């Protein structure tokens, strides 16, 4: 049994969400329903979760009894397009500097387990992390949008499967909903972003531990979990 855990949000701490990847999320909706100019401001949706965003949009375009089946088809279409994009070179995964090295170092620590808590679709997160060479480090605890609801619920679902006390768990996130999830679940929260403005947003919201490079992240995790 692990004695401690580090859980990562994907976009921000591990990968950069490129404009091309972001746009592709909406392509199935454009192709099926002709929807254009849908908001790229993830905070503008009722729940910041890829499945919930699809569901919110479909609610106004599909009969209620058809929403869930349509949602499954749209999500499958999106993931298929992601895979094809990487295979053909139309898309590329952009890793955060030092992220893979950080995962490697943490993976080598005895008694420490790793995972993710992302609002991305699980299959999409897996495809992107595989491309980046990171999936094998976090695959044991892959919390994703399928858990439903806000990020706090996704993180809670990961924690339930860890067998590790929240006091011995670190969660890295880049957004205010990540900060809220960390607070609600009683874990150590590290706010991470390479952009100083995004870090200030977290600090202004009360995040006590914020950094912008993964050398510092390593030091902060060691301190939080009292790692040798």
C-alpha cells in the first residue's frame, strides 16, 4: 500500500492545451449541428468538465431522451479525431518543461503513488499523455470527467481509490476550481502555472503554495510529504 500520493491536473501542470486541441473539442458539435463560435472560456459553462460541457450544449439541441446517446457519440468522435490528429502530425502535444522529469523522479520514490484528476475526458487525457510519454506514471489512478460534476468530485473519486490519507496527498492544479477541489478534499494544494498572471490569480484567491517551474514543484512536494 502506498504511504503518500501526488495527483496532477493535466492541462497546466503537465501539458499545455494548444489552440488546435482546444478547437478540435468543438468540431463534432459543428459537424453534427452546425454550431459555430461556441465559448472557449471554460469558466463560462455551468460545470467545468468536458462531459458536462457537452451535455450543457446538447441540452438545447437534442431531445432529452437522446442526450446521453448523442453525448457518447460526440465524445467518441472527439477522441477519434485527437488520435488521428497526432498520427498524421496535424496536432502535437506540448509538454510543460520539466513535467516528464518530475514524474520520473516521483515515480522512483518508494511508497509514493501518482495519478491525475482532470476535467478532460479520460480517453482524451490518456491519448495526450501517451503522446507525451507520461501516461505510464499516472495510469494507476486516472481520475477524469467521467466521475461527473465539479473538479472536487473528480478528485474525491481518485482519493477514494488511493488508500492514502488526504494529509499525505498533494494535488497540483492551475485553476481556481483546482484550488477549491484541494480545499474541499483536505489535501496539500500546489498551484502551478508557467504564466505569472495565472499564478497571481491563484495567490489572490488564497492559494498558499504557488510555483511556476517543476524544480520548485519537486522541492515543495518533498516538503509537504516529508520525503527524504
